[in-house]
C-alpha cells in the first residue's frame, strides 16, 4: 500500500495566494504526489527497533566524554536528561497519532503555531539528523581502526563505504530497511547485555577505585576513592550535552508515521517501549563501563569506550572479536538515522520548504532516494572539509566533539519547539482526536522545554561548545534567508500542510 498523496477533498488556495504569515501556496496536480509516494510496512516491533536503534550507538561512544567532569556529574546529568526525554517522548506519543504525518516535529509545530514555526523546528531537526550520522560514522571508523590497526588515512575510506552501504540499503526498500533495523538493534542490545553481564561476573568491577578516580580540578587519583562531584555542581550542567547522547534521536519515530500500518495504535507503544529500554541501558552503561579500568579518567578521553572495556575484561586479542560485534551498535544507529534524515528532508521538500525535487521517491521502491543521497552527501562533505583542513588529530576532535554538540544544539531547539507545540495544541485544538493522551500532560512538556533550554544555555556559555552553537546559528541564518526570499512563496498542500490548513483550522474555529 502506498501513501504520501496530497489533497484529499481540500481545495488548494489559488496559485500565488498569500496568507497572513506571508506564505504563498502553489497548486500542484496529482502527478506531483504520485512521484512522492511511500509504502506502509512498520508495526510496533519495527517502530521500537527504529527508536532504540537510532540511539543505541550513544551507549557505545560519545556519552563517555562527559566523564571529563567526573562520574557524579555524568550520573546526575543522565537523570536530568532522562526526565527531559520522558517529557518529550510522552508528549510526542500523544501528538504523533493525532497528526500521523511523515513531517514529525515540523508537522506538530506547523499545525499548532504556523508555517514559520514549522520551518524553524524542521531546520533544528535537520541539523540534528544530518550531523548525528556523521558523528556516528566517525566512531565507527575509530572502532574499525582499532580492530584492523589501520592509520588515520583510512578513516575517510571507512566513512564513504559506510554511507554507500547503508544509504543503499535504505533506498532498496522500506521492508529491507526495517528488517535490517530490527536485526542490528537486537544484536546491538545483545552485545551490551553481554558486556554488562561480563562486567558483573568478571570480579574486576570496583566502583570506588575506577569510577571515582578523578580528584578536584580533574587530577587523576591512582587509587580512586575521589569525590562524587570533583568539578562541583557546575560540572553537572557542563555534562548535560553528553548525557543527551544516551537518548538522542528517539524522537525520530514520528517520521515513520506514513510508513506504519497503524500509527494511531502502534506509534505510542513503540515510542514508550523505546524510551524505557534506553533508560535502563543508559544507567547500566554509565555504572558498569566506568566501574572497570581505566575508569572515569581513561574513558573520558576514549573514542571507543566499549572496546576499551572489552580489552580490560578479556585482553586485546579477544576484545577485537567482541569489538567487531560491538560495531553493530554503531551501525544500528547509523542505519536508522539515515532513515530519519531521508524522511525529514523528504517531508520538508514535499511541502515546499526545501526544493521540491528532493522529495521525489524511487519509482519502484517508493523510498525517498534523492533525500537520502542528499543528506548523506551533506554529512560526508562536512566531515571531509573538517578532516582535511584541520588534519587527523584536530579534525577528529572537532568531529567527535564540536559536531556532536552541534547535533545536540539542534536537538535542544527541536525539543523546545515540540514542547511548545504540545502546549499550544492542548490549548488551541482541544477537540483534536487524540488516540493516546500523555499522563504527564502539559507539565511534562514544560519540563522538557526548561531542561532543553538550560542545556542549550550551558552549551553557549561554555567556550568549548560555543563553536558548535555558532555553527548552528550560521546554518540557521542561511536557511532562514532562503525561506524568507524564496521558500515561503513555494509551499504546497502536502498532508502536513493540508491538515494544518483545513482540519487544524476547523478545530480552532470549534474551540
């Protein structure tokens, strides 16, 4: 069954019609949507795997950089960020079945607050979903370099090969894409479970000795038993962007709404099961990975903490075999977030916010192949420019740190806007049919917004992260200029726009 068709009985505005927000809709015929169809396939199990798979790489690499502020900072930051994600995921679990469109966060903001808010939210997610796979593939390259003992020159080769393989799998078809997603997600979780059990039964776990081997100011304590918060309360706030990496991208699930057989029933189940799975694994990894040698000080500088953990437990030779399996965790996220940026670019393009050719789908396979290739090229291009202009060491630091924080900054903006969307939908569209209602209600959305804003603020005030936030600001300036000059005059009544213009406005009038 194919989906993605446009107007269903709603009269499009005349070509060139101007709205109060300075938006112009362009009329299109049925052939426009015929060239942009998707195919339904996903059910609860696939959606759960898509959400967990998108995040699970953050349990392999990236989170550990937050240990530079001490274990206690990582622990409390993880609690705070987990609360934010509970507020976020339960809010989108309510919004997604009520607005079951591929646009996801853009659709929520568009319906509740208009085209400009939809575009602002869409750009934030675009930053997140294009840059996150770039960071993940950098970690994949680091793991592969450790396994095969190759030099830095091989890193770009690993990136190109990975992008080619997994963009290709996403283009082949949604059925194969979801089968791969389920398989690699289960294998990634199985690898983590093996690691957790190995730590517990190894006899090498010593929390005080290893997790607390950092003293005030970041000095190493050879015998451990240091303070829980060696950097004080401020260290918690500085660590929050890295704790985000333990959950980042679970919010991509609504992007699969038009490829789900029953999004109104299955989407809330998939989202909630996914976040609960991730919270359990997140606390296991920060306690168990850090509680063995080389401890918080060593893991804070590692690009492959799980591999280092396996080396501690089993020695270098066996660790290589296990690390080969561990790469699956990174692949799970890489594959699933490629799915996400493909759909995210597709939805904004189909509605005219991005150039419309980006939303054309494959004639036979009904996958957004142009959007997938475009997102991959953008991510790879950013990596290559950084790598070859700065060199391997400095380039690796920027990709693994600055790009990571750019992705987090984009996510925080998107989360803030989604929380606001939830609140406005509750107020303005009280009669909107909601198959699922969040038990946290408006309070959950407000908490999500507050924590997201605090995280973004501390990114901006920290000199280490300022470059990332400035990079996001520059991208925003360019994209907003494009929309102001060109994009806002080319919007199209895609399913997201049609809903907002027709049913959404009808709900508002009834209110």
